[in-house]
C-alpha cells in the first residue's frame, strides 16, 4: 500500500514537472560540422535529448566555417542569436566574454566538468569562470598517403625532423608526385607551418615571451627562424598547382583523391578527406600515415608538444537553461563514446578515448595525452584581428610575396596595434 | 522660381510637399544619413563591435587604413575597374548596340543573350566563373588541354587574379549598357538619319556626326553608372577570390568587409566606409555639377 502511494506521488511529481517542461522553448544550436555522417549522429543525439526532455526542441543551424567566423560578431548581438555556438576558445572567446555576450555557466557545470579533461575545460575558463564546454581536441600534423610515399621511396615513420621532411619533398618531386596539398585561399592551413615550426624552435617559453613583448615579441629570433625554415620548404615548390586558389575543403579533397602525398592537417581531416574526395571514399586506413610536426635541430620545444585545437560549445547570454543541459547531454560518456567509435573526434570525456575505433585516431589521442604543452591554434588564440594577420602574412610567405623578416614584423606590428 | 511661387502662396504645391516629402525624408534620414553619421562616429574608436565603443583613438584608424598595403592595392584595383569599364566595356556596349538596333533576323535574340549575364545574380556569376577558371576541372582547363597545354590557375596567382575578375566584370555588365544605348537609339529621331543619308553622309560620318552625338546624354549616364558600380564592386570578388591571393584582388568594399567586419575591427572598417563615402559623394556631385549639368 505504502509502495503504491509512493509510486503515485512520484508519478504525480513527474507529471507536474513534465507539464512544466512542456511549456518550454527551443534551444537553437549553431554548428559548423560539414561531414553529413557526423551531422546525422548529432541530429539523433538532439532527437534523443528531446525524447528525454518533453517540451524541449533542439533546432540545429549550420554555417560554413569561414562564414561563421565572419558572421559571429553580428550574430551574437542579435536578439535571435543561437543559444549554443561553436568555439575554438582562445582570443576570440576572450573578446566574446569581454563583450558580455556569453553566459557564465560555472555553477551549472560544477560537478559535470570533473568528468572532462581538465586542460580542455581550462581553455573555456576565463578569469575563473566557465563559459563553455569542450567536446573534442585535435592535433596538427602531416597526414600522408603511404602508397605515394612508397613510390618515392619515403618512409613516413622516418620523417622526424625538418630536414627529413625537406628530403621527402625532394624525393616526391623527383618522382613526379605533388608532395603537399594546402588550402592557400583559406590561409589558416598555411599558418600551421609557421606556427608549428615556431613551437618546435622556441617551445612554450617563446610564445609566452612574445605575448609579453619580450625578446622582440613576434619579431624575435625564434619567429624569424620559423619563417626561414618554412621558406626552405616553400622554395622547393612542394604544393599543388594553384594552391593559393584552393580553399581548405578543396585541398583536403585533393589529398583524398590521391593527388598529393601529404597535407598538413588537423586530425579531424581523417574523416573529411573521405567526405571531400571525389569518390567519397578517400584514402583508406591502411594507406594513411600520420607524421608529427617535424622537430627542428637545436629547437627548445619538446618532441611531445602538440599544436592543435580545443573545440567546444559556448552558451550565449540569455539562453534557456536547457541549452546547458543539452550540451551536457552532448558531452555525456555515451555520446562521446559513440562519436569516438566512429572516429569522428578525440573525446574530452575521461575514458571515452578507449572507444576510438581506428589505430590512427588512437595514436592522435595518445599524442595529445602525452603532451605537456598543447598549444591552441594561433589564429584563434591571438584573437580575430592579430590571428588573421598571422594567416595573411604566412600565406604571403608561401606565395613568395613576403620575406620571413617581413612576416615576423607584420605580426608584431598587428600585435602592438592591438584589437 | 518654385520657391518664389511657394512664398506667394501656391497652396496646392505646398500641400503636395507637406504630404509627400516627410515619408521620403524620414526613410532617407533613418537609413542613409543616420548610418553615415554613425560610421563617422565609430571610425574614431578602437572597437570590436561588441557593446558600446569606448576607446577613442581619434584619427588613428584613418592612419592605419592609409598605411595598409592591401588598401592601396584595393584602391588601385577600383581605379582599374573604372578604366576597364570606360575603355573596354562602354565602347563594346556601344558597338553592339549600334549593330543590334538594326532590325535583322536574330537581332532580338542576340540582345537577349547579351543581356542575360546582367540578370544573373552576382554570387552565382562568381561561382560559375570560379569553375570556369579552375585549372584542374574548369572550362579554361579543358580548352588548354585541347591544345595540349597545362592550364594556369588564374585565380591563384596574384598577377592574374584581378585581370580574371575584370574579365567577368566586363562580361557581366556590358549587356546593361548595351540596353541603355539601344533604348536611346530607338528613341532617336529617324528623320535626322534619313536627312544625313540624303546629304550623302558615309556610314562612318553618320555614326560620328549624327548617331553618337545624339547618344551623349545616355553615354554620360552610362559612364556614371559604370563608375559608381565600379566603386561598389564586392559580390563578384567574394566568390571568385575573396580578395586573395596575398590581398591582390580586393576592391575597397571587399577590403572593408575582410579587414573591418571579419576581423571585428568595426572602427577600422568604419574609417574605410567613410573614405569610400567621401570618394563616392565627391564623384557623384562633381559629375552631376560638371558633366551632367545640362540634364
């Protein structure tokens, strides 16, 4: 009898709470994911969340990567702004926090955040307050086509330092193979070279010093040298014909089509090289190799240091509390394991990386786990204005219209100009 | 004269003014004057577009704009578009108009074909030409391959990207100017032409001394449209090159968008906007005052 009574109370309470919930609003979720297979899973996750939370609707909105970056400031100040937005953390996030367009969710995620990788959460913490939650991390390195490398007699496992890479490029050129594909029109794929090298030459210390303006800032020795080393590569003409006109997606497709032996990639290209390949199959796992950004002789950076992204979701000002609930659901162990199982991402939930299906992605996860210094993408970290100058200048270096010295100076000038 | 009559009490005219002027005036102030004023105000701040501008830096943004290499290129590119519009596009449009006003079989169809590019949306045009110019899969590549040559990637080189855009500009807008000329030619008094013919004028003399002089008002209008349109060119550049490579193909407006809007430097962008506005307004008033004063 007592049991039945209790059940009734619970049922009544449930009915009441769902009744309240039913009166609620829509969560607008803006993402930039271009891979239909992954978006399909995300949609299922959203429908699943709706089923568990009657009355809540999750509305997915899509913008292309570059378009999103361009529209974000206007979008965030509109009254119809999305509640959940994509973020690379870093300087752009700081600008958004300062502008007061984001919601402080520290209290709402108090216990939840402990289930996630602390360094990833730290990227979304500004001044002790949490504004978003990370769902994935990534690493920058060379993705290589073993078959093409073999034709030129190059072994991916033996490309360890910068000279090895230059050597590999020479051999590939001699065999008539395009060594590297790059999306020069989007510019950011090019800045990975210069920033990756700077990380190898100067390590964390050099970046921190430059931010403080020490040692000539970004005009200092380390950054001049990274430009010079990159120029060594550029002088070999390693990129596909017309690379300055290629957008990133086209370049990834070029690699996926087997038209270039390597691409300096974000680990998530593992999937997109299939999506943007003409045959939608791309380079199969057994032919795909990963080469960490080559180390530089005498460099101060640790070989285990990684350059890469920390990506997550920000909650915008005035968003309903269900938005946070949804993000928590999206970054729950179940969903993360599912996405890891499909090799779509390197998860941030502790332990979910065991779900990674492919050795390729497991290798990336291990690299990041072993890294003591995971540097966020510079163009994001330095903020929208300086970051873009890094992209501009390094793309000009690749195009041969700027010298290493000019590149370093342009970046330092932009940094001094601020904003 | 009008003002005089108003004062002497032409109440009909006054009523018309009171009734019809305010809506236009309000809309114009709200959507033209006010934004221009705001842009001028913002251009004095170092501001990322969030919240309210607070960091006043005076004329620094203008200094930054003029010191910017890419802005100089963009300005030069705008001048190039104007030059090509005037020296290539208008003569081409005029020549075609003169040919196509004669009624012969297919003239109407040809007019339609030449006018079609103008109807096409700019973004669509840009995308179509980005495929045409593609050095791997494009139409251009196919033509090169026909002759056994390797196609260049026109949009990927800083020396060819902007000329490639210029070609699209001419292709897209000559039809519009052609139509203006055809309309003017059709409204022309045929008896003058007949008279000249009777007097024994050659075809060249007829064109040089009768047809083209009667077209002067239309040519002046066409030049005006071409220059103002050139200054505002943006939506063809974005899908074709986005101003690249190495900022070689920006126009002032795409420069504004790229360096002001996407980089969250609203103050800087506003300064570019103000500069562009001053150039446009000076040109528009100057042109009206000195060139179109008869109309």
